[in-house]
């Protein structure tokens, strides 16, 4: 999966996609790899109605984020300031990293540095 916990992503499809003037972005809170879904902060919010109980004597509505498909988001590139497609490459230290296909900026390391793959 090309998205990790803590990444900033842009939602491209769905009710929370927004329009082209103001794209919707958020931070990834959880990864559900088995279902190929992610939970994004502030995206796909639903209300869970709670019945009054001893723990919660007043009841009410609880707002929470639900999972969306990972195919509906793009990784956010800070230099392009939008969601972009990504690739993987080895940097000069030999660590594998993700990079923006649009501008070529590095978007975070995926592995430790390995001298075997260092570029000279």
C-alpha cells in the first residue's frame, strides 16, 4: 500500500472530495490493510446515536470518521500543494524513498540506508 499512517492525503472521489478550487485534505489516522481502506481525519464523518446508559447517562450523538477506499485518495505533495502520483526510488544514501512524479521531490523514506544501493 502506498499510503502510511500520518501521511497527508487529498480525497479525489466521494462526498468529501470537494471541488477543484478547494481540495479536501486530511491526515491518515489508521490503515486497514486487509480491507484496503484508510481512515482520514475529518473525512467521511458519520453520527453514531448513543442510547442513555450508566456510562453515558445523557446519550446523544457521537461523531466519528469511517474508512474510505485507499484508491480514492492521493498522497499530498507539499511542494506542488496538491495530491500527486508517487513512485519509489533509492536516494543518494541508499535508502528507499517515495517521490512525487510531478516535481521529483522526496516524500519520505521507506527503509533504512543501505550502502549497496547508494548512488555515487
